[in-house]
């Protein structure tokens, strides 16, 4: 039984002043030269220093909350990011303070591998460890690729090539 949902994502800057600190978070510990960060920052600044990812995640959360409400389910939905606010550590602290004991975690990355899967596992483990024994247990869902409905949606537009 879960008593909370957590949408876990990568995060992104929400204004020009966020861009370099965001990029420093993304690249921490990797020794990326500041000149390269400044170069990448220009891509974000071209769009006002805003990544669409947080706004898209908030739209997802609003839609999930509406579905839960329509079904008569009182289940809080939380939002945490790996690299920008709201940071997952802060979100898990809020969940703990709210009394959430068990949370279903929905990572927004559907891809396997370290950055798209295992690093999110590490993020949750680190955030839970920081909260100690009172942190919500994480209920991990199966990988996206194991959801047959998703496979059907991805396969639907594929058509056989004409015979030679």
C-alpha cells in the first residue's frame, strides 16, 4: 500500500540566473571546464534560460492529481529532481514530514542504463538515507520497456517495408 507518489525527473533551469548553477549540478565531479559550461549555457539562454522539463512535469502532476481526484483517491503527488529545484532530497524531506510511509516512484526517464535508470535509484537511496529511518519506503515500478501497453504504442506506427 502506497500513501504517496513521487514524480522523479532530471530538472532544468527556470530562468537565466539558474543556467550555470544547474549545469554545475549536472556536471559536478566531472571536471568539465567552465568555458564548456558557458558554451552550453548559451543554448539555454537562447530560450530565455528556461528548460521546458519542469513545466511539463507540473502538467503531468496536475493531470495525475485530476485523475486521482476523479477516482476519489486521496493520494498526494510530489515532485523531485536530480539536478534542479525541487531537489529530490528536499522533496523526500517534505514527504517524511508529511508522514508518507511508502511512495510509488515514477521516474520520467524511460531509458535503461546508468543515467536513465540506475542514477535515479542512487538519487532516491541518497535522499532516503539523509532522512533516516522515517523516510518513506520506495516502491519501485518495473521498467517502462516491460509495460506491454507502452510497447504497443511504440510499435503501432511501424509498418512493414514493401517487398522488393
